[in-house]
């Protein structure tokens, strides 16, 4: 169900080209309904091109792989790119398709987390690649571009969370540890899906597949083959790339208390402006610190 927050993204982002541009569309491209998939203008692409590298790409080539940190910020110049979950497995699921002028990534790229999806080339073409630190520096100089990217990334993260993409938490609704893991994932807005040990029909088959007994739940299943048995919050944080705890006497330029939507936005803006930024929360295990670009 679409939340009020998601609906608030319906207005076209500042600086974005309206998505109804038939000359740029590709077959089966995901429509931009809530501002999560805008197209860049000619001026924005030219600005980024001066600081990036153009690369020819071929069908099947992986640009971003789930489970690893996104290597670069990619803009599709020609061709198309598919976003999938469980890439290369029998459970592979198509999530999105992007054509020319769209950029790839979501909040994990700015936060240093692992990718929760795989981006691979569907139709041969060309992409523009920029290192993430360079993107931060450029968006700090161009607030319009920074707002466009941040708005899109926040919307994409909301869609991943709402779509049940990411790791799976399998456990009993009556288990305090299951509730702890679910609360940790929800408070950190991590894409995940909860599988109820008592109610979900797939729970028994999943337990057999990973050779875990019900007594050993809750478990985290990540990328089909990585299983954590009743992990602590810090262990789960390490799996998905959340920052380690701060040193007791470390310093930062900006301290954000609370990792809600406003806190995350403030942290991203702060780091984009070159501030060493720390986010603390009652459930989040640690801080996100961004070096100066």
C-alpha cells in the first residue's frame, strides 16, 4: 500500500525532465510515477560528463552486484539497464528497467551500504560512471542536482522496503529476538522481508533448504546462501555495511540524532556538503561518517 510519504513524492523533482519523453523511452521501461526515476537534463549530463568516464556496455554486463558496495554512480546514456533481485538464480525477479538519461543506485550508494539488487545491462549502449566521492563533491556545488538525486534515492529505498526486497528474517512472532531483528531493520530502513515461522507456508521449505531447525530461529537469509543464526544487531549491521561504532572520543562536523526520514536526509545533505557526519539512534548500532570530498 502506498503511504502518504510516498504520495508526497508525486510532484516532479526540480531540474528533472518530465518522464513522458517518447524519444528517450525503451521497451518495458519502468514509469516514473513518484519522482523516483527522473531523467537528467542535457546540462546535467554535460556537467557530470566533465568529471566521469564513458563506457560501452554489452547485454548481461553487471554494473552493480547485490551484496557488494555500488562501485560507481552510473548514468544510462544509451541502451537500457535492468534491476533484478536474486540475479542468476531460479528466483530471479525483475524490479525495474531504466533507459537513457536515468541514473542508477539508491540510498545504499550514499550511505556506504551493500547493494540490495543487481543492475545489469539489458540492451547494449553506453553509460557514464563517476566515483561516489566525486558525485558528492559535484552535488555539493549544484544543489539542484543534489536535491534531484537525494529525492530519487529516498523514493527508491521506500520502494525496496515496501516491495520486500533484500534479506529475509525467518522467525516466530513470539520470539523476542525476532522482534529485535525486525525492529532493527525497520528503524534503519533496511530492505527486508519477514517470514512468519508459524503462519507462512514457505517457512518450512526454507528451513529445510538451509538445514536449520525451528529451534535455531530466528535466522537471517541473505543472497540465498548466507545464513546468520540469531545474529546480534552488530553482526547484521556488518553484513549489510552499516558503519562500525564510533570511537569514544572521535569528533565530527555534524551530529544527527535520529535516523528517521528527516535524519537520513540531513545526514546525506551534510556529507554532500563535505561535513564529517555522524548519525546516532537508539536502535542503529553506529554512525555514518563521510569524509570531506
